[in-house]
């Protein structure tokens, strides 16, 4: 982990802290970075769906390659 010295807008930090339910500055910044990464993944998933990803997942073998099937009885 690298220690960095940056200026942070107090209003943005307070808003992020409130949105994330964090208390400290470091936890808030780490949480905001995690959320940014998760947002990118969600956007990519939406684009995949919009570009026909659901049709790809209609193929049972394709689904099984991504998700495990139901537990064995």
C-alpha cells in the first residue's frame, strides 16, 4: 500500500462518508474507490446485456460455464 498526500474536498468527503456509512477518512476513501470499481463492473454488465448478452446466456452450456448448477441431491 502506498501512502499519498492529497487535498480532499470536505463536502465530497462528508457526502461519501454518509453514502457509504463509514467513519474515518481512510475507510471512506477506500470505500469510495471500491464503489468506483463496482460501478465500472455494473456498467460493463449493462453494456453486455444491451449488446445481446442475454441471448448468449440462453445457451445452457454457456450458463453452466459461468454459474455452477444446482447442488447435487
